């Protein structure tokens, strides 16, 4: 059983913008005829939707004694105590408090996050910053795996 699993999907407004991108490409192709316009509409919308989908496909999971954030897999034993960040504190850690050596899986459309220090002396990464819609549940999952 997985104690935590979340997909950081893009907001609905981004999908609407992707469709508008397809309409824009279709309008650009309109002077070349109906068929190129339809091709531009479909192709432009498809490319924009693929871009939105790939950006919104990041997953955050706690699985098999590891934190999997995007493509990173970090053993929970190498992590310290999780710190739940509200919207204001998360914005501070994304900007002026940020360390360039930190691993950050952030999505601008998710206001809250979790910050966990990396305790492994061999790892130069000072902390892990993960955008999440439910930082309390992620912190509880990490704590449960760490104490087990």
C-alpha cells in the first residue's frame, strides 16, 4: 500500500489556453485554405495539450522507503524532519530563501509545499522542496516511513 501518491496536474485554465493556442495556429493558417487551417487547429491544439500534459504529469509518492518526486528517488533514511510550508512560506523558499543546490520540484500553480532537509553527509543537496496540495499528508507519510 502506498502511503502517499499525488499527481501535480495542471489547472483547467491551462487546458483552455492550450485550446486557444490551437485556434491561434488555425487562424494563422487560414489564408492558405480550409484544409491547412484545420491542420493548424488540430496540430497546434495537440502540441499545446502535450506540453501542458507533460508539465502536469509530475508525481510525488512515498513508496518502498523512498520519496519519489518527479524523476528523483530519495531514500527516506537520508531525509530529516519534514517542514510544512504554507503559501507565504513556500513563496519565500521559492525565491529569496532558495538555495541553488537544493532539489526543487515546484509548480507555480500549487501554493503550498513541503521542505525536507537532506541529512546524508555525502549529498551536497541541502534540502528537498516539493510542491504539494496536501503537505500535511506528505509529511505524515514521510514520518511514518521514517519511524517504521
